[in-house]
């Protein structure tokens, strides 16, 4: 949306799979044949449709997709004020192929920490601001004087406020009738995005 390669008026066709050059077998969708068939962008996100996400990733391209992996913080520590923070495992840029792009487009074959994912997801909906998370509000001395305080710190602007607003609307559709319907709570506006993982061996999804 930020780059203008897709819009809410675009449609995506899902027969239940997508074929990617260089990958020996079709990449399956959670909705096997006949698939989700024709969908708008919002419906494809609500359906968590793998072929649609692969198509969107291909439209964006490997270089720009990798830029966003960096911008959303998936390659770095968040800098949270706690010891022992880990980070995920992502391909080096020079080894990121179009096959990797296809898998990454629907969130597989790389890893992330829950904290990295939380900061990235927050940036999608908070106006596009990637924030440095913190736990400690303030530290005081024995007399109660504040000697250190935690403050909201913006790392970078990842997407525009307008794009963030459009994403919020689309993600609400995931909970309002989409694959995330179990997260709906009456009286609240809730958005989200479901995810599935595939085991290394076999065809098991969770």
C-alpha cells in the first residue's frame, strides 16, 4: 500500500495454490482446491490467503520487500531495557531469492521474536511509527527522587499515517468475519492477522 503496488480495489485469484519458479511443488493455501477464488485485497487478508500474499510480494519485489524487513525491525534488536534480548533469523540480503520472497510474503522460512513482532505490528497501526519498547517507567532513589525514566522513543517512521489508517481498516476485517473472528469482542474495534506455521516434515499446520 505504501509503495502503491496494490490498492483496495485490486483483486486476487486463489485456486488453492500458487506455483513459484524454482520451487518444485506448488505452495498451498490453507483453503485447498477450489481455493478462495476471486477476492479483493481486504478479503484476501481476511482469508489469510497465501497465493494472494505471494502475488503481492512479487509485485513489491525482493529488494523493496527486504527494505521493509529492515525498516520494521526484523533484522535488529529492539533495544528494550532488559538484558538478554534475542532476535530472529533472516536471510542475508545477498542470499534473498525470489523463492525466499514467496515464502516470506506469507510469513514463513524466517524467524522473529515476539517482541520484534509486537513492535512491527504496532508500527503498522499506530500511524507508521516504529517505537523502541521499554518496561521500566522510572527508577527512584531512596528519597523518592526520579533518577531515570523511560520515555516513548521513535526509532523511525516506517509508513505514512494514511497507509497506517488503511491497514487498520483492512486488519479489522480479519476479526470482523475473517480468519480472526474468535478475537472479536462486542463493543470494541479489534484488528488482527492470523498466522499458520508448517512443520519441516510433512504437511501439518498449526
